[in-house]
């Protein structure tokens, strides 16, 4: 079994993963978490909706929080395309493929196209947003992680090769993938990118589609601790799920938080640059990873945010990664005698 | 129940916790760990013994490793006194109290006094060591954590109030202590210091006396990651036991490693300064700590290094701290449905 | 007066500034500087030529050093194009414009096209290099700045608007530019990019074309100090020219070194991400910059590396930026009386 | 010529340099500088006086600012003694020596003894201050440098050996001193300490006594940049005088600011630990220092704060250190031709 091949001449040009919208039970609590701990700044708020951005972002928003009385969930994943003309090409392409795209009007962003990917994940594409002042040099405003910019999103789906093929057809390249050596090289995780770092969208094998996490880049490792220390001081300690640690593939340092509605948000240090013509997908398995990180706790492996109104498929799919609970249990206690 | 009171006019003047000697099964492997991951430098080596120091230390050694064919253990905990005259005063004081002190000759250190504390922990005191070049400005030599200097030692003992009274009689002050609110304020942990930071020697309630860990200060949080990343790259990932995290009392950031013989060594960022006349012991309990660190794994709570030839007492004493295993098990998994 | 307009449909697709070749008087000394202080790793060496790369780079080389008996100079600036087909399109485009491009064979890189820009700077384009192992997770190998990757190059030229028009015609976008408010908005500096950060190539107004500096990204601010401290310990203190400081436009922290042949190399922290459709050029002048950096010393403003065999034009062009010497002289000394 | 010898049995026990009081022209502006840029917190304010402390300090204040209509100056340098009994011993000792000590009542601190040192610098000693909450774990309150604690003070005096003898008689030890190799080993600078790091009080050779600077410790090098970046964002850029750089003796990283009244304040990273019996004074001269820092600008060498009402002596004393202005002028400009 294998990973899908990137289409070198996609029908339209996607620039990057750029934004996400979530529903939340208590907007005020969520705003406290995202502004104080993650360090996002508010671009606009009102009527039960808040738009936030990273301190470096000139884009109007990368995170939209919508108050809900229902079950908190993820509404939609946003991507930027190069130009408005790409939106029209995208409409034509998706229509041709039977994906039933739809243009919608949304506040604080340019013309926007809605469509679902091949496994049902709700996407949106736009070319522009109103320009905001970049605030990365307003150091006196920085709080918590002082998150710089939205980086990527990770989803769970029962068949990651199939789910990823939708994206490679749109020109996404694969940076890394995990295989199960015991199961005919079945890919268990696929990392794909358009901008020049290893990830805009990632799929891991589990029932889905569901949102596993979205991620913001921070300036350096001291901001991971700053986020954690602020969380500790302000009563958000229980929101830490995993880390600080370094990703097994030698990449960025990270922390995973669960927000007040259990949506998972990662903060990570600046990723490596990639994307030259000769950069081919890196194949990982248990045997060629060397990291000091502990295995993920079960919650990280299995818990996720539903997409609003999207049914979960493939309930049999299992995580084939070690979990922290089993790892700890496997070590016999050696009491001094 | 309560903590012991510091003697304001001790019989002799102790400067600080300063060194430790351990026996190890394979000196070469231990040297690789301590020089590459912890970043100590070798002051002298030969005949199955190695003396190491932190990169900032002018003292000849703070860690002595001795190859053994027996069970690896801790030989002795070292403290510095102000002057040679203090050694004579110490001899008189310990003799008077019936502790049977003994002067010994040891390579690479001045006149040295051996004695055991009231619970049987083997101690040694000296006033001087041969001066070595401080290497903290030889940045091209730095490896791993580039540990700067020895900071403190932590022991386990069944009755920490009793064990600590030996040290408060010698002028140690208490910076912090933990109590069990449900058990008549029984102290579960006592932090004591002579130099001007919160800890030279710490006792926690468990069977003992045994060595829980010894600790080196590193320059800043980036050296915690540097130690971990080097451990990952050189095959020492499995030696990580706990962290990186911040101590619950708002103090330093830390990582705990187990060395190749399972001796536990902590690296921590520079502690706060204390010791003014008005600094009174801080009383902690579960209700007034706010940190983002996870509970310690059982291995951290229960595993320890024996002191060579010293019997373990109080086997009924139990850790009253939450452990990571129970903490993880207490959180029900919420699978998306 | 104004800055040139980006061609939205360039004849071929340039990916990024990617490499540079310099001639040096003593290859061994230069290698010591670039490996110990800047932290580059050697990909290949022999016959008076060394190829080096940043620790994160999978590209074979980003810096080529060639021993010379003549005057040390810069041979050529390298750029990556998206694919080999882009090289053919580039050949056609440059031929059509009368720039006389030439395909050449070079070791350790794919098919390569040589051409000079409109002011005479010698360029080369290629699509691929042999893949090397990325070493950013081999922390035990890191030295000095542990430079991650080549980022950009800065040139001096008498008329920056004219010099930049060559690049905007090739699809380079302008991130920032400086104007002289007193001289009819004459642009004094223009920052252009293809990859998604603010700079691949920069022009400042002075006699030229000459190479002002090339730049590598480091992981975070601690690596600036690590480079400086290593320089101090190994006898390269005199190579520091400017910094550490933060660029006036709120961007990265930096240090400028002069290498053993006085070629200037910058190390800087990870730049911001940019390039969305709505990102328009930022216009800077003395009035809207707020930074704590001191003015540059005269050497930084006026000294530069010649391009081998390229004549310098516009000797009357002057730097209209304050220099450190005048800044210091402008502050009257206030002795306590 | 030589440095004075430490009295091993001083008449009373000084703990550390602990506080300072300054007069300022505009208390509001000074408070903005010290709280936003240096990151001190206000313990008490009112009636034209503000008391501030570092975020880690349990002491009530380490900096007192007093609004004045006269010339801003330094009122007094504070030291902590071990206990109130030491104050009585100090009174007896200073009376015996004819220094005319005086007990005074001051708000927010225990019984306080005023005296001048042998060159006229106004000192005060106290044993206690009201305990304040340490705020180093209230990360959400941190601003600018988030200065942790007061560390040392540096004075100028025409004869540093003579000035230092007052302090070595009180038990201060010498960590480092500079000599002029060409002038019979005349000491040009003497660093003295009581607490266990290299400096509580430092004297440099120049007319005096005047206050050169006082210093606060910050957590790590990122807080130097944070202070500078905040200064840049809030309009305090012009207050930077020197740095960031590393002290020539391989010690801490530092930045020197001039406050709104031109009082000089240093922030520095945590110093090394010292004070074991064998730690002898380090002798420095131009030949055995290796650092990458640039020479100090003339303002740093010659400008200082007067002590209120204290006459300046020895106006002929000159700084024998290179200055930045001469250093820059000594380098001929090499324009590319």
C-alpha cells in the first residue's frame, strides 16, 4: 500500500491552511483562554462571535469562535488561495468533480467558497481578508504564548490514503508519512503541505472525519513555557494535555492544550523550511524515530472535535501507536530494598 | 505536628551541599551520559574512578563515579564548610553528640570529615578542593545541558521532621514544607538550605534513608531541551523520567533523568534567591499549589538509590502524593460519537 | 518616485534565494569560521573548494568557498526555480531580453543557468541539488549559531528602483521599502521576496553592484549569543560588526559578522510569514520606525564584497542613513560635577 | 600596588547589597520606565515617593524613587545585615572608627543605620523589611525585563584600592580586579561580594564617589531582548546605552539603560556562584580577557549620578579603558573600488 501522488498541475492554486471556526459553550471563557494563554488578539467581536488572529498576522482572523447552545464542534477549515481567480477555477473544478461547491458571503473575509472534501470535512477557500496591523513588534501587548500565526490542522479519518488523495490532487505535497511495518506498509499518518513547511493538513488513522487539532507557531521554546506558566497562574493548568516535548521526527517543540470546550490546540516552535523540487516524502516507522518524547496519553490519541453535522465513519479504525498509560504500566516498579 | 526550628548559632558553619559519590556498573557508559547529556566535564579519571564538575565550578569535583562489581549505590553526600577550623569544630560537635565522626584522606579534596546523620545517611564535610579553571566561558566545549553547578540533594526518610532536625541543629533553614491537611499537619516534605537559595538538602516521607536525586543548575530553559535533544540523538531517550515541567511551588523548571544505573539526576533552571532575616518557611498543601506540571510517575515517587551498606527503615511509609498513573486513569476517555 | 510593480505572471517560477559562492584567501581559516561560529556543516570539500549547508538543509550546499590567490570576492548568487522546465523557460526569457543566459555544468547541483541581472550582478538558477540528510535533530553536532538555512542576500546598487525592476519582472514581490521624505520619496532600500517571508533579495542605495551580505536563519535568539560566545572563545571576536539587535521594522533579531575575508554574513531569528494576496509593500521612513537598535557603523554602511570582474558604478551614491560614529558624536558628554 | 585583604572576622555580618534610593524629576515617567521596561512591581506609593521590588523579591523594596525639584541624584545605598543584633554591632564598630553612624526611622523597613563609607558614599544598613508576596510565578503580571532581584551596585572613586579597603574590613571578598600592566599593577577596578556571586559592590577608577549603576538579575537572555523590545515599542529606545553583550570576564550577559533622569541601571543574566574557601581574587588585564563585546561608549565610562550633597574628588582620575568612539575611529574604512 502506498501514499497518493501529488498533482503537479492542480486546477487552482492553494496558498496555505489559514483559518478555522469553532463553536463554543461560553464565549467569554474561551476568549480568556485564547487571549491569555495562547496569546491571540481580537480583531472583531460581537453578537456571540469573536474573530482572533496571531500577533504576527495581517490577516483579519485565523480563529473564529461562535457561541452555541448545542454541542461545541468545528464548523469549517479555511484555506487561502492565491487570487480571486483561483476561487472561480476552484468552483469549476469542484463542480466538475461533483463536490457541489457554493459561494457564500461571510463577514471580515473576501469572496468565499464552501465545499467538503472526499471524506466529508467541511472546507472553505478565500483569497483575501481585510488587512490588520501586524502586532509582533508591540511587545508590551504580548500574553502567554504570544502565538504568531496559524500553521496547520490535523484530522482523523479511517482511511488516510484515501482522505489525502483529495488534497494531493489539489497540489498538496507529502512531507512525511508513517507506515505500519507489520501491515503491508499501510500508511497510518500523512503530512501534507502547500506553503514551505512540512504541514498544512495532516491525517491520522482513526474514525472520522473529526478535527484532531489546529496549530499556531510561537517564536521560540520560551513561549511554550510562558503559555504553560500563564495557564498555571490563571487557572488553566487542567487544559494541558501533552508536552512540552519534541516531535519524534526531529521537528518542532510543542505543547497541546485542550481549550475550555475540549477543542485541541497545539503551539509549536518554527518548523523547518521545505519544498525544493528534490524534497521527497520521508517514510517513518517505529524503527527510525529517535525522540525523547513520551507516548501520547489515550485522550490525545482518541479524543477529537466533531465537525458540525458530519457523521463519523469507520468506527473500527484503531490507533496503532503506543499510549502513555500502557507505556507506564509496562515498566515494573523497582522499590529499593 | 510541626517542622523543627533552626539553630541560630550552630557549632560550625556549613556553606552548601557540594558533592556526591556514586558507584556505577560501567564507568564508560556513565561518563558518556554525564558528559554528553548532563554536560559535566572530567577533572580527573583513572583506576575505575572519575571526578567530574559543572562547567562553572572552580571546585575540583561535584560528582565522583566509582566502578563497582556490586549493586550500584550512593556512597556519600558532600558538604562544604567555611574553613578548616570549622572541620575541627564539627569533629568536636559530632563527637559530643555521639555520632562518631572520623577524619579521612581522600584524593582531590582537603581534609575531610565523615559522619552519618541521625537517620543513617553517610555525609562528608570538607573546606577546600584544588581549584580548577571555570569553563563557563568556553562555549565551544559545552555539551547537552552544560550543567553549571551542583545545587542540592533530596533524600527519602520515614520521618522527615526527625530527619530534618539533625540539619536544623546545624543551622539549616527551612524554605518550604508540605503538610498533609488530613493528618494533623504531618509534614510530608521539608526543604532546607544554607546557601542563599531554597534547597541544599530535602527530605520526603518514604522508607529510607535512600537517595532520591541530586541536582545541577543549568543556565536557562533552553538547556533543558538541549539535554533532552542530545539524549534523543545519542540513544539516551529512555533515561528521561519526568519533565520538562515547572515545580509546583512556582520555582524552577526541571527535568529528571535516570542515569545508566538508575541513579536520578535533576537539572533545573536558576532558583530564586532567599535567606533574608524575614524569610520564614512557606507551608504548602494541595490547596495552595498552582502549577501545570503533571503528577509524578510512580517510579519517581518510589524508586531511589540505596546508600552503600545502610539499611532501609520504615517500610510502611507511603507517598501521599498523586501519581501520574492514577491521574491518567481518573480521566474518562471521551470518544467522539 | 516609486517602487516597481510585481509581474503577476512571470515567464518562469523562482522558488527562493538559495546559495552563494565566494572566493577566500585561506580556505582552512574560512572553514573554521563558518563551521565553528556560524555552525554550517561541510557537504563536500577538496581541490581548494568547500561546499557547506545549514543544519536543516537537505540541499547539498548553500555556501561554496573557493580558495583564491587573487582578491577575495563574490562569484555568484544562486536561486532555486520550481522545476527543470522553468530553467528552459528562463533561458528563453533571458535570451529574448538580450541578457545572454548560458547553461553550465557544476558539481553537486542540477542543470544550472548563468545570467547577470540588469545592473550586472552575476546570478545562477537551478532546480535541484543532490539530497543530503537534514541534521537539525543531530543536536550533538551543533556548533556556534547552528545556522538552519540560507535566507536572503542584500546588494548595493546606485539606483535601487532600477535594479529591483529586474526582479519584480520575474515575480518578486516587495515586502518593505524605505523612502527619503526630503527627496521626492526616492526609494533608498527595497526588500523583495518569492518564498513566504519578507526577503530573498534586498537592494540598498550605494555604488554597486556589490554584495552587502548574505544571511542564515537560526532557531532563536539564544543562538545569536551562542555564535558570539563561541566567536569570543575561539578568537573570532574581531569578526563581530553589528548587533545583536532587532531590525528597525519590528522584524528579526540579528548579528552581522565579517568573515576572515571581510565578506559579511548575517544570522537572524526566524522571520515573519507573508505573501497573502492582500500583503502590500510597507513604506518606511525615519518617522515611522521605532526600534532600540543603534545606527549602523560606517563599515556596515559602506564596506562590501565585489563581484568578481564586475565594475562598480555610481560612485557618487551616498548612504542617507545615520551612522553610529555620528550618532555617538552628537551626544554631548555630561560629566558629573 | 595591590588590592586590600578581606577581614575574616568582621565586626558584624553583612548579608548583601539590597536596595537603593534615587531622586527623580518626574515620578510618573520614572515609574513607567521601571515598571514597563525593567519590570519592577510597586509595593507602595504616595506623597511623591514610590517603593518598588523585583518580581521574585519578598523584601518590601529594592528601589525607592523620590520626586525632587532639585537635581536628580542618588540618596543612599542599602545593605542587609544578618540580624538586628548586627546593627548594634555595626553601630559600635562605626562609632569606634569615627564614622559617626546614626539610627534613623524609615517607612517600610526595620531599624536602619546610616553611615558614610571612607570615600563619602552614603550607606544604610537594615536587617528586615516587611514581607511581600513573591510574584515570580505570577507570569501574567510580567512586563519588560521582569527583573527578578536587586544584585549589586557600582561606584566610581579616584582610588579604588583605598575605597575598597572600607568594605574588605567589613568582610567583603574580592572576586575580580583589573590592573594596569603599564602602571605598576595599579588596580583600576575591584569587584567585591558578600552573598555567593561575584558582586555586591564594585569600584572603578574615576572622580567620585558617584553612582555608576545599580543592577537587577533577569531570568535569562530572552528577558534582555524583552526589555529592549518593550523599550522600543513604548518610546524608551533612547534609554539604551550599552549592550546587549557579555561581560569580558566570561560572566553574565547584560544591557545598560539610562533611566529618565540618566541614572544608569543594568539588567544581567544570573551570575555564577562563588565563595568557597579556595576562591581567590581573579586578576584581569587587557591581555587575558576574551570577549566579543565592543568597548563602552564614552558616556558609560564618564557619566554618573551624584550622591546628594556629596562632593566629587579626584577630578584628574581618568578611565584607562578603550572607548567605543576611539575604537570605531581606529578602523580605516575600506570602500570597495
